[in-house]
C-alpha cells in the first residue's frame, strides 16, 4: 500500500514538473526572460515564467492544487529554474552525441537495404535519377539538352561561388539559352504556366540592362573566384595575402576604368529591347558603384592580416625546419599583432619546442595545447601557451559566431545583464536548437529523470 501511495505521489510531482518544463521551454524558445523584477505573490510584474505557470494552473487542476498546497517543492524558484535549464542543456547535448554515434549504423543499414531492393548494376541509375529529379519537367530538360547541350548549375543563397558559375554559364551560352526559351514559348507543347515563365525569361535576356550587368559580372567573377581559391590554401601568410589583395584590387580597378558606355551588348551581338528607363550613363554609373563597393570591401576585410602568420610558428610539420632556421620574421609579425606576448621569452620557449621530438609529434595547435596541459607545462611555457590559446580560439568561419551573437543580443538584454554564464548557455541552446528539442522523444521525461538524480531531493520523482 505504501508503494502504491509513493508512486501516486511521484505521478503528481512528475506531472507538475513536466508543466514547469514546458514553461521553461516556451520562454527559452522565444527568447523571453524567465524572471521578473519582483516574483512575490502580490507582485504586478512576476515575470513571463510565473505568468505562464499561473496560466497553466488555471487550466490544470493538479498544477493549481500543487501551487496552493506545496510546502516541500513548489518548482518555481530561481534555483529550480537553473537546475532545470542545466538538465535540459545536458539532455540536448546527450541526444546530439547519440545521433552522431548512430549515424554510421543508420547509413550502413540503409545501404544494405538498398542493396537488397536494387538489382545488380542498377545503383548508378538511382544516382542519376536523384540528380535529374530536381528538374520540374523532363520535357524542359530535353529541350535544354537539345538546344543548349549544357546543364545550368544550381544556386545557393549562402554560397556566392554558385552564383558565379550561374553567371558564367548564362553569359557563355546566352544565345542558346535564349533560343531554348523561345522554343518552349512558341512550340505549343507546354502548359500555360511554363509558356508564361519562358516568355518572361526571353524578355529578361533581351533586356539591355540585364545584358549589360551580365557582361559586367562575367568580367568580375573570374577574379573573385581566383581570390577565393587562393585564400583556401593552408600555407598562406600575411605577405602572400597582401599580394593577392593587391592583384585583385588592381584587376577590379582596371575593369572599373574600362567600362564603355555601350558595353551592354559586348562581343555578342544580340538584339536587345530597352524595357527599363535606364540609359547608358546610368548603367555606367551603377557599374562603377559596383566596382567601388567591391574595392572598399576588399580593402576593409583584409586590412588586418598580420595575425595569420602567427599560426606558422606552431605548425607541427614546420618544427624541424624552424629548428634549423628560426622564423625571425614570423616572430616579429606575431609580437606586432599581439603586443601582450614577451618576444624574448617566446623565442626561447619556441626554440625548445622546435628541438623536442615529443612536440613535433603534435599534429596541430589543439593537440599541442592539450600536451602542455596534460604534462603541467603551462607555467614553464607561459608565452607559448598564451599564443596557443589565441590560435585555438580564433574562429575559422564567422557564421556560427554571428548566429551566437544574434541569439545573445536577444537573450542578454540591458535589463538582464546580470545573468550567469551557465544560465545564458542553456537559454541560448533552447533558442538555437528549439527545433531539435521538439523532435527529441520524451524530452520532458529525460529532463525529469536527470533532475531527480541530480542530487538528493525531498520531493519524490523516482518510482519504486
């Protein structure tokens, strides 16, 4: 009888805690502050979290009775909020790790299943059909293959080099693409929507302004692509980057200075229709503004590149070369970029690192830093460890940092600037990964289990 009563109490406590978790998830998912200025029962501004709890209590008699009669565990305090946020963050992290661990197993099972379904020698057809499946119509694809004999590359809103390929293909095959659209428009074999779309593309490709800017960007994009490919190399330094930027800006400046007023038709003499009220002078003015924007952005983005050469000082595959000839120029540039470093001490420490075979075995900055920590060498190689910390915390891409800062701006406002780091991390996870959290099965149950086992509690959450 006592076990039955205990489990009934656990059911009630879990039901109440699940409703409280829903309130925390709602606040985190919509970047709302949990706490208010005054959270007492008589306050006019108790905060969004308590407001949601009271709203659910008015719809749930069990929760309402719990809030009125609870003496051991009410579940609305700041401490409980922080503990729930910590449990939710841990559950989300564990789920991500589980998904990554099961990825290979799922892929293997899928390949085995496909091997059973598809007969021998037919796997290539599946790949080809998956590629062609992005086309809306096989008839359009057939006309494109027949007239143009070249597929148009896809585009991506986040990768500019995809647009570069599209621009170059459209320029190089402009006559054939125009003839393809005219064939679709005039053949009478397509539905009205396709005919209207083809007619719109015909008018666009015959437009003088479109042809002008297509030609302009066809001249600009090869230089942009070349700069992009060169910057992807791993063995680059500030001197190399400076030379690249200088050649790039010189090429763009040459294009800017050589824009004639009648460039819209270019070398391809296609009939054009002037559909917009934009004359040659306005076209030339806009083209110069485009070039000026590219030039100013290139100079601004690469105005500080000296810090890049510091990575060569701690590049493992260069240690043997550095032991023979110390990289004085790289050290000078690094100290100039990071004045906090002691040049003389850093040089002494690096000389010892270059001559030690154990350090040479480290494959990267993270591995080398971990080696220092594992062997308690932070106090011995203070300057090297400082430089390593700078290198390992320098982001390689800005997308993740920009996303995190956008979330931070919404969560940690001026009125919430005293929020602790753990609470901020959990709220950021709830905001950024809210779609993932909704997809986790039994998310509330997992959080309750972790909350119940986090520490010894007077309230009962575990069944007997």
